[in-house]
C-alpha cells in the first residue's frame, strides 16, 4: 500500500547538497520554500517475494506448499503446477506415507498414526486436472499433556527457543511446524513427482541408510546400477546390506533403552535422470538439491559426488574421462562428479549423502533455561525417534523428486520451445508413446 510523508520545507535546509539534482529549479522554488512537499513511496520488494518469505513453499513450476502442525487437526500439502492427465490416486501417495509414518517398528517413535491421505481437489475420475491438488492427512494420536514441561523449558538443540526468538509465540504441543510430522506434505507431493519422473523418463530415486552412529556401510558393498527398493525395505533400518543392517539396529536399540538418541547418514541415488537439468551459477542442480534436502528436520550435512574425499585427489585422479558407449552415447568412465557437471545433469547416476543429527528430544536429564530465563533441568517426555534416519529415507527421496520434476519442467519451458541441436542435445521426450497417454 502506498503511504505519504509530510516534510518540513527542505529547500531552506542547510543540507541542500543532497538535492543538487534540483539546482536548475532552485531559483524558481526558493520563493515556494514555505510549501510542504508530499512524498509518496511504495515497498521496494515484489509481493511475490514477501509471500515466499514465509518458507512453507518449494518450487517454481511444480510448487508445493505444506501446512499443519504436529498436534493440530491434521497436516498436508497443496501441489500447484502438476501436469494434467496424470493417473493419480491416494494409493500412489500412501506407499511412501506408510514408509514415513511413525510406529512402524521398535526403532521409531511409538506414536500410532495411520497417516491415511485424502485428495480433496485437482483429480477427477482418476486423472490430474492441472489445477491445485489438495492432500490432507488427519492427526489422530495427539498427546498434548506430554509437553507440559516443554511449554516452559526449552529443549536443548531443538527449535523451541529459536521459534520464540523469531515469532514471539509458538505451538508447544509436538513442536508445531518444527516437528517432522510436517514432512507428510512433502512425502505426499514427492510421490506425485516420482510418478511423473518415472512415467516421463523412467527416472528412479532410491535412498537408503548408509550410517547409524559409528556403524558405517562401506561404499563398495552397494552397486548403484542394481540396487532395488526391495533390498532397502528388507529390514526396519532400511540398509540394503543385511549384515550391516543388524549392526545398525543394535546400535539404535542400545541408546533407545537408555532414553538417548543417535544420528546417521542417508545416501540417495538417481538413475536415468534426463541430461540438461539445472542452470548455471545460482541455480545449479546440486545447489538446488542441497537446499531441498537440507530443509528437512535434523539435517546437518550434505555431500555430493566425491564430496570432501575429492579434496584429497589431484585433478588427473578426480576427472571423469569421457567415452562413447555401445549405443553411441557419450558417457563418463568414472562418476566422481556425481552425475552433475557445471551445475547441469550429464545423464550419469546422481549420488549424494545427507547427515542427520541425533534426535534432540531425549529422555535424559539435561540443563536448560525456561521461557522466563531461569536455569533449570529437563527430562523430556513424549514419543520420539531414537534415530531419525530410517524414517528420513522417504523424506529424502521426496525432496530429490521435487527438485528434479521442477527442473525438468524448467528445462522444457526454456530449452524446448524451438528445435534442439541434435548434434549436441538429446530430445526431451516422454518414454510413453502417444497412444498410451490418457486423454
């Protein structure tokens, strides 16, 4: 809204140097020095930027807004920009929501929620309409009384204190928006994004637990070309190697019975990613991926391709040499770049690792302060994961999918309006034949 400001006569002020641009007019205006100047100004920032500052929306072309709080009536998301005519039902989302839900094993939070989703708009007769898709999941197992102590005392390393610092008010029960329950909307939207990528380019996104506390899965035990979802889902910790899975489960059990927690690492790969996704400079693909996965609760680190290990190599050791494969495609013999070069996907397997800290809400006595700045002790109650990484696996997949589908749509909108250079570019076309696309 425009606003007005009345000022005192400024042409008689001693600071006339500030208005030297008006020098030719000074002689004419000196006689009008008793006139008050009416100045109008408008906010410099576009309204769009002011709205995005709320931080609950991700994406440019495929836009997802999540809503809801841990102990409110429910959580969910609104997906805007989804292509029309995509076959979609609640069952498509429920698979990943079930992988994310609480209470699924002894090494997760005991909170019991079915996390059953409902689509309220954007789908008609089993097909997306191109209009916003509203997905809702009710909360059914809230226990607000578990947070009575935490309404007064801040949990160490939790968002309780910083939410008060920022807003001056917060939703105490369950941590509100800082709760991992917020990720339900991300996982639901990510399931839609994964289906688009799978149908369009047979892109697969697979995440798995590669570290719990001090138990680290050796990289050479996993073949990124043959890794399957069944391998990952074969145990409750979601580590594709059975031997290391048992060690990780034991590590979580050891701290769980003591009321403590541990962190870990989730690794993620992307197979069959179209070439050309991502933009130079500020919107590099790995930069977008980093922002997306680091927005998940409890994340503390991100590593892409060779990551920090690449700093121990020379250029001749680290460079991925090119060659032509049996199909006439340009490939790289190694993949230390992680499937991205210059911020743009090159068609190789994308790989990354995300570090998650130990759960901050634990059942052990800790020193803290109250909201009225008094030192105290706190033993947190409530139901919380002793280790977040098993349930973080579908969350990571979802965020990676949201990035890739947004970048795929951006590539279409910018680089496929005119005929491509077939000598250098690959056609960005769907694997589905035209007769298979529902109309």
